[in-house]
C-alpha cells in the first residue's frame, strides 16, 4: 500500500500484503521518500498522478 503526493513527487510505503486486505501488514514510523528517476516507484507515481489529473 502506497500513499502518493503528486504535488511534491514523493511517496510513502504504508504496508504490504498479498491475496486479501486482512493480510496487509502496516508499517510503523512511515517517512516520505523522494523518487529516483526511472525507478519503478517513479513509474507508479507518474501513472497515478496522470490518472488523477484527467
């Protein structure tokens, strides 16, 4: 689970899980992270932010 800040081009990984919502483990002390150009997270943010602007 990832929170995206389109205005500042950064993200937070909030948790991870597979198969169903009850399997998600939420992380403690989540920090905002800066994007690395060309990374998979960069691609995710570009995609998500383009979708919200339509």
